[in-house]
């Protein structure tokens, strides 16, 4: 080893030891006859001191190093007179006796310290330098620890890791595929997997019983903030299980990960139906760190001569506890927020509940104190609260109210990043009607089993069939989803039929799976977690980019290696492009 210790290791108990450290120069400070260098490596920072009285030549050499030089130093650990309580090594410094410059450095394009002056693009271009910064590096460490905790749990629970291929066949279902031209098979293309879904199901037919893989998946989607074209899933599948078995297994996994990575007890994870989630929060991934459930006010809001409510299918109110303190200006800003085209509300009605129990609403002309009292009862509002009301058709009002609820949660500082509230959402609709193509899509994917007792709706009202599918959400983010699968060829065929596949199309695209179902396919189910999102939540960041070592930018470009890029004529010809 070129060093005896790391830069994060030395303590007061090491005083008078002679040690050798290696690392990068974070900063140098020159004071009269002395110089101090902060030496950094993955493990921390140690202060080095150089003193003219001790060795003038050495001081001169020290003054030739600048930011990001790689150096090696040998010296004596000494107690500091000026201690730094913010640094684990802050009680000591190394009085240097020997300095080797291992490699000089250009001046870095941004400051490599916890707080940097570098913008996002430049930091992405020099990502290897950005990773030298502690907050960036720490997130990769958290990612590693999360990966390890997941593997430990699954390995102990009898799951085996199996790798599935990256070069597979394109299927039109789901998102857009990335395709890879095949040189040996002219004019033919592989596709990169959007998930190993069919392969993991085949492994269940193979009898592997419990499979997992922490695996890259690829989806060629249009720009959406915080999407990466390649991302990582914790992909799992189990045989001879029902929904509750999958939920229990993975609830234990996620709780274990939170305990081991951030020492946080998530507690029991509540299960709610999709219908309840939409009804109470207008979202299938509700943020449960705060209340503000929806209240349906049609009975107390309609029929009082206020046309907007009278002509609406739904009138929904939410109560902001202590919200009467909001000023007129703040309410105007909230109103403008919901009227933005992305949200699309026509307006926002409010009702204050004053400290003396009287009411003041924006529709006092139509609603007297008694009528508003009824509002307060339905919305469980008390003195000092405010009620916000939106109206319109049910679907849009729920969506708008969800946006308003989250916005108010932010405004009232109820979305504490150090608090974690998880939930399972179950019983999703099996199918989703697509207005554009005039046909049903699988809401989850075509291999998800319907809830069998709903099957008799298959001809009369297929849209009402529930899926045996489940998602896990944490703090309003979907972090995982899965389902009990179809393992019966007849049912799978029926599903393809519902989705508008002709028998030929179904055979061409999924014949291998249908064939496998003829050779003793066991009941099975599984789930996949978004590993990047899980790491982001555990690292306290909103962006998955922060937890990926070499992420792509918003346009799907890697601006460090400059990809994607053109290929040369020769390559093109070889690939018949
Ligand atoms: N393959 C699914 C997905 O990527 C997850 C699953 O059903 O296990 O969403």
C-alpha cells in the first residue's frame, strides 16, 4: 500500500504516530511561515501542516501544490491547537516530514468542495470530478449500501439471482424500445429490454421458484423530468404465492432496507385500494405524510343557487389545518397555481373558519353562515382552518385537487424530507381505455391476472375488471409495482384478445410464453422496484440523477462521453443501415 491510513481515520488517540497518507489537495492556506493543506480522499479530510522553522524547503514544495494535485505525505500525527469540531479528524493534524507529488492537476472547472460553484451541465461533463465532492460521493455509497441490503435480504429469503438477456425482441406493447441492429442478420434488430418480465415468468415455469435480479432496463420515452433512458430495477418473481405473500415478503425487504441504510423504522405499511386512493387523494401514489383528504360536498354545496357548483358533477373540498392564517395574497397565488394550464382549474373557492367560529367565504352571496357550517362539518374544519373547494367533472376535479393538495402540503411544510410514509395500493383496474387508438391497454402489462371473481364482467364491462396488481408508494412516489400473473394459456389468450391482438399477432410476439404455459406453468407473481428511486428517497434527494454515477441529461445525452453519436460509413454498411 502507498499509504498507512486513510484521510478519514486519524483521531486524537493516534497522536505521535508516524503515518503516510495519500489523497487530493482540496485547499491550501498560506499564513506567514506556515502552510496548511486539506487532504481529501473517499474517507474524509485531514489537515496537513508545513512549517518553515521545521523545514523551509518542504514548505516551498508544499506551496507548489494546488487544488486537486495528488500527493503522498509522511509525518507525525499532532494534536491541533485550533480544533475543528465539524471534522471527524478535526482534533489532529499531520505535521509533514516528507511530501511526494504523485500527479499534478489542472485547475478544476468548478470548486470541488461540499458547496460548489459549478452548474449542472459542467458538473455532468466532468462527472468524475463531481464525484470527488462528498455530497455526490455519499449518494453512491448509499446506493451501494441499499444494493447490499436488498441482496442480503433476498439471498437469505432463498431468492437466486439469474441474469436475463439484454438483446431481446421488440414488442409494441408498453413504452418505445431501444433497438440494436444485428450485423449477422441483415435488416433485423434486437431490442433492449424494458424489463425482464417474460424471462422471469419463464424462470418460474422452469421451477427456479424465487428469482431476483438487480438489472438495467431501457425505455425510449420522450423527455420527462427525472427520467433516465436506462435505469435499474430490483426485479423479483415467486412461485406458488398469492398477493398477500408477495406483499409480506417485499414489505419486509423494504422495511429492512430502511433500517439498515438510514436506521429508520418504516412501521407497518398500510394497504389501500386503488378506488380509495383515488377517492381520498386523487392519486394512485398518495403522499401520506399529511392528511387533507378529499371531502365530497355535493349534498351541501349544490342547490343553493351557485351555478358553478349546481352544474358540476363533483364538488370536492379539503381542509388546511391552521390555514386561516393564509393571507389574501397567498390565496390569490394558490388560485393562480390551480388555474395554470397544466392543472386547468377554472377557479378556486375558499371558506375561512374564523377564531370566533364564524365563516368567511368567497361565495358568501350564495352561502349563509348555516350553509357554510354544513361545509365545515362535511370537511371536518375547525376554528382557524380554511377549506378550499374545486368543482367540475369527477375525474378532472380529483386530478386538480391532487395537485392542489400536494402544493398546499409544500406550502404548509407538511412534506418533511426526513419523514417516510409508505403504502401499498392494490386492485388497480386491469384495463385502461385509450381514446386515441380506440382500444383497451393493459394498465400494468398484459401478463397481469385479473381478480378472478371479476372475470364475468369480461364481456359486459371489461373496464370494470380489477387487476390482481399492487404498487408501493413512498412519500407520493411510486417505487415498486407488480402483480399475480396469468399462468393459464386460455386466460392469457383471452387477455390478448381484449387488448386487441389477433391470434396471429399474439402468437408472433408471445408464442414462446404461450407455449411455455402448456408445459406445467405454476401459479406465480412478482414485483419490480425502481432501484434508482429507492436510492433517491434514501439519500434525501428528489432526483434519480443524483444517485446514478454517470447519468444522462434531460435530452438523454451523456455529455461526458458525448453519446449518442454518429457511426461511420463502414459501420453503417456492415449493419445494412
Ligand atoms: N415488469 C414490471 C415492470 O417493469 C414489474 C412487474 O410486474 O414485476 O413494471
